[in-house]
């Protein structure tokens, strides 16, 4: 039996008492009324528990959180900065006050009314202020497939890939919350043959199935984070769609890497699932050959068994079709190696930074994490509810979901969605 809450949690819910993911929400404004302030909450079943109401009632009474202002903020950055002692205390307090046999909230009708809001009556916002966003390239299957498509099978995986977790600095200003429409970008596309590059709406708009780590406490400039302590700097994970314009990317990426083909939009899911909640789903990460340098060598190499799915709902269709089933455990470079590598030169991470894993592709044809791979760069169109897709078309809605299956419960991420709108003229 899973843990039991007095809040009814449907068996298939992503958000039982074992999960308790953190987000930022505000009640949907009623017509004519001013918007209420954004504030932190956790998801429980089909409800959101308002942490500012819980804190105002004095229920966070442990030594770390008592009197803290961290749940009276419009982002989670301050709570994240407080680190693992605060996260553990919040989790155990919340599991206690939401449990079926604890009366303090269960039997207080006034506080219950104030603090438990139906999820359908709230609007989710970006949970963190993102100072910096970095995107890694940590799935070997993805690296190999992309390399084969762009450079041929002889040079598929570059020599450096097996020695360091490759990454580029992304753009944080265009990170948006799930449900935000994505406008098809315009730009220069790769020339074919002797023709000049074309300019216009991207002809190869793609999704990238990723997850992203949210940084908790950062590090001081000049002081790298040890790979074996890096987990204390990671609060949790979200789903992330790193939308990509492949025609723009292919033309611009030499020699400095991705730029406008990526920076027009990145979508994240609203609920941050903590590493504590994911602990029962920890599994061994793949053995690395060659062995990495000492600063990347871990005493224990941990991945998580997180099944991932991508669905596409074309315009005018009621139901989406599944296009990919992958798993977070395909990552070759772990989250902790990414953090250690990011900071080994002294670079400072800050609370709320977003670290994308890179596209998570598995070894099978049905586990590829983007259309570039699924259609082999438009050479093999993908069948979709009686239609075909080479790349995304206007009106397509892309839906990511992820759910870890426990014995009697799930630890899920909800969804990460976005709809493609036509390019602006
Ligand atoms: Mn990416």
C-alpha cells in the first residue's frame, strides 16, 4: 500500500503523497477581479496545497523553516537556495500534515478551505527565476544519430564526447511554462547545393524530448562542485521541450554551436519533482568506457528509471498520437557529472539555474527523442493518425509526459505541452 492522504488521490494520479512536487501558482482570476499574487504550492491528487497558507498557519514548525519567508515568494529560488535540510524538512512536514491520520489540517475546515485549491482552478507559472540555462548532450544514442545525419557514420560521435559532458549556454529569457504557444521562428536555413541560404519561416521545426535539473544552492565563483557532492546542489527535475529549428541549426552551428535555431523557445513542465521523491526509482547509470577523468569519476553512478512519452495532436484532431517512448535512464552522463563538469573551471551556478539533459533517445527506433531522428531528417515520414509528419506543422500540439511506476503509486511529472503557431510576418 502507498501512503494514505486525507485528500483523495486517484490511483492513476501522478501526484500522491509520495511525490509532492513543488510549483508556483495563482488562482485563475474571476472575471473583472484583479489577479491574485503568485505563490508556492505542492500538488496532491487533483489539488494544489498553498504553501503560503500552510506557512501562515505556522505549520512549518521545524528548526530550518520556522519563521522563514521562503513560501511567501513568487518563485521558489529562496527555498531552493536553502538546500537539502530545508527540502527534507518541508517534505516530512507536508507528508505528515497531509496524511490520513493527522488531524491538524484534516479537521481544520477553515484552513483546508484556504489552502487546498482544485488544480483546475489555478494557473501554473514558471516555478523559478532562471538566471542561466545550459543544455547538455548526454544521450549517446542521440549524439550518434545526429552525428550520422549531419556528418556521416564515420564521424558520428566526436572524439571529445566520451571524455566530457558536452553542453552549450542556452537562452533563459525564452524559457516558458507548459501551455504557452510557440511561434514558428523565422531565420536563415541551410542552403542546398549551390543555392544561397533561404530566409523565412523554419521548414524543419522539431521538438527535443529532454528533462532539466533545477539547481538548488549554487557555488562560489572559482570553487568547483565535487562530483560526489553534486546531488546536494540539485533540487529536482522537470520535463523540458527544447524546440529546435533544424534548418537554422544546421546552417549556423559551425563553429560556435547552437544559437537562433534554439533560442526562440524552451518549454518546461510546472511541477518540480524532487530527487527525494525520485529516490525509489534510482538505478545504476551505464558503465563508462573509457573511464572518465578523476573529477568526473563517481563513487556511485546514479540514473533514474523515468519512462518518458511524446504525443502529437495535429490541428483539428481530438486525440493525440504517441510518437516516442524513451527513458531518462538512457543518459550516459549523469546529472551529477554535468554539475561537476559545469563548475570545474570555477564557473558559478546559482539557485534556479536550469540544466537540460539534451535530447533523451533510447536505442530502439520507437525511443528516439526528436523528429530529426524519428524521420531521419525528413527522409522517412512518420505516420500520425492517418497523416504523416516530416517535421512539425502549424497547429501541431506536442505533449510530453513522464511517470515513474511504483508498486502501488506513481511519481509523475504531469505534462509539458506547447502548440505551434504560424510564423509572424
Ligand atoms: Mn537540446
